[in-house]
C-alpha cells in the first residue's frame, strides 16, 4: 500500500523536475530566435 503512494510521489517529482527543466530552457533561450 505504501509502495503505490511512493511510486505516485516519484512520478509527481519527475513531472515537477521536467517542468522546471522546460522552464529553464525557455528562460535561457534568447528571444527572437
């Protein structure tokens, strides 16, 4: 039962990390290219 909660938490953290990666890429990308 705890394994399901842990796996869902890991997936959630992966989603958050992916969002931050995309956000940093967009922010670091020069405007107008």
